[in-house]
């Protein structure tokens, strides 16, 4: 089986509302190892630690140090999964993927489209990573699922750059997107309804159930060469519920990467 490189990015300086996602990576790891569950994904793959080339967690002081860290850890042919961290980390990480693999597709699962050109004067806010990716023509295709907060600016940006958005109000579990190219998956925990993932900074009602999210991952029809799990905020979690959701998603994603 292919071994998956794992890195944690302890960073939430670009969070616009609440801090806390920088605390997430070690707690996701702890939930993954919890004796309350096991290492198996639902397809029967045993996601044991020996499948992972675990590079540990990185404290980050300068934003674009994330690009340097990812460059050190990404080897072509070895998928890389990142635990965040706020969603701003996706832009510097994906820059490295584009350099290594060329233009690839992105599946972005989130309550928010993150297509702001800037937020609160910051062009690298956690509300901006996908604007930066498409503005710089880094992705071949960007598909967003679960979105339920689009404003006029983001709708115009999506139309201008050809972003494919499946808004939550239009979500149909029988009509999931399909892809032709290798894929980068970016999963923001607030894609889930707060009932299923209370440990996030932005509680946006009306989201995906955990089962719907898992089904989207299981239905991916091409190789996943990179992924991130972001925006888990332990400060808002209840009884580690969201940490266990992260661990579940982690195992399902890895089972698609090996």
C-alpha cells in the first residue's frame, strides 16, 4: 500500500472571528488513536500508523513558511494530508502541489466559498484561499460543495473564474461531482451542520450531516493526491465530538489515498 505523508500545521493567525484552530492537529491525532474506536475505515482498510509517514506538527510564525514546510514534505507519488489550522493554510500548500503536479482539480467542502479578494484588509485571510488559487490559475477545476453563505462579491468571482458551486440548498446526494484528473480535497469542518460538528469557529446552520460528508468522500472517483482537514476549533468543542468527527474523516480520506 502507498504510504501517506502526514503533516500538522499549528496556525490560525488568519482567522477572522475566533482563534483556536492552531490547537487542532494534536487533538485530531489523539482522537485517531482513541481506544473508543478502531483504525478501520468503512471500506475495510486498516488505517494503522504504519501507513503514515508522520512528519509531526509544525509551529508557524510566518505565513509563507507553510509553503516551505510543505515543499520539504511533498514527494511526487506520495500523497500528503495536512491537519490544520485555519483555512488560510490551503493556499501556500496548494502552491506547492501545483509546482509538483501542474494544474490539478480541487474538491472543496465547506459552508463558505472562501472567494473573498480580501477580508479585513488581509488578502491571505482564511476567507481568501480559493480566490488566490483561482486568480493565480493554480487549479484546473474548482468544485465547491456545501456552500451556504455566498454574497454578491463571491458569486461574481465564481462566475468570472468558472468555479462550480453546489450550494447546500441544492445539494443532492445522488448527484455528486465526478472528476477526470487527480484531486486535492480540502475539507473545512464547518461544512457540517453545527449539530454534528460544534467545534468550529463559525456555526452555520443547515449544513451537511456527517453521513453525507462521508458519502461524498467515499464517492470520489479519482486518486486523491493531497488533502487537508481544517477549521476544527477545540475551544468550542463538546466532549471531543468534533475531534472524533475529524478522526473519522481522516480515516475515510486516507482509505481513498492509499
